[in-house]
């Protein structure tokens, strides 16, 4: 069973930075795309950024130019570097990993990121 362990989020002032990490383990097959989603109170979960095993990335328009997703394939770990944080970035951030070839989605437990002065 795949397990995703996320780093602890935190409270950050507007304009600040924070780095999240998520390590995947227990896959019997392999991990392809890894991604970060977020869910703010009263809103639907949305895709923030994704990265394939080959390194191709995609970002939500709202974070493009501020957030950077990266991964270490040897460690099955994905990172999200968040810069120039805004109060509207406040949400629970979830790590997601797609196991291949079964195309099973696995989720982390979620970590709270709060941007406030």
C-alpha cells in the first residue's frame, strides 16, 4: 500500500516562503505523476502543480511564477517551493501520487498552510 508522508506546513507572513515535501513509499509498481492539490475552507480541492517522472511540470494559473514543483525520483519525493505567498494561498495542501500501470491515485494526509500577518 502506497503511503505519502507530507512535511508540516505552517504560518507564514504575506510575501514569505515555505517549502513542502512529500515522500512516497510502499509502491509495488512505480510512481508516475506526483502533484500538489489544495483545499481552502468552503472551496473545492484544486490542482496546484504537477510533475511527471520525466520532469514535465504544470501549474495552476494562480501560482505560476511563484510556486515551483520538483522531485527526486530516487527518493520518490516531491517538493513544492512556495514564494511570494498571499493570504489566498491559505489552504490544506495535499500530496497526490499516481501509481502505474494501475493508475491508482494515492493521497497524503494534508498539511495546513496559513498566510497571514
